[in-house]
């Protein structure tokens, strides 16, 4: 099993920045894909960004050019750098890993973008 704990959420004005972190309870070195999700209309959670063990990244169109996902395998941690935040980015952000066919989720961290 893998336990995930997100942190770094909070309130920020439009145009501001936040950096989310997701700490895993064990090594993520051998976990191919890790990602960040947030709720979307009609869906439980929608992919925001993902990164493979080889460093390949994928982003939702709505965050391309503003968000950057990264991972530090030595620290068992993944990050989501969020810049130029918009009110529509307001959401609970969840990190996710899939390993040996099992999907693990953190409890989420709330990001609020408002003036």
C-alpha cells in the first residue's frame, strides 16, 4: 500500500502562484505514473497533470503553460507548481499513484483562487 499526503493548498489571488506537494509513504521510484487530479463537472476527478518515471509529462489543456508537475524520487514526493492561477482553478487537488494495478489517492488539498 501507499499512503499519500498532499500539502501546500491555500488561498491566493488571481494571477498568483502556489506549489503543491504530495508525500508518499514509500518509494515512488518504481511507480511509472504519478499524477494530480481535481474534480470536474460530470466527473469525479479529472486529470490535471501526470509524469512518468522517465520524466514524460501530460497536462490538461486548461493548465498547459501555467502548471508544472515534477517528482523527486529520492524524497518520495511529487509536486505541482501552479502559476497564473485563475478562479476556475479553485478546487480540491488530489495526488494519485497506480502501482501493481492498485490506485491510491491522498485526501486532497484545497486551492482557492479569488480576489
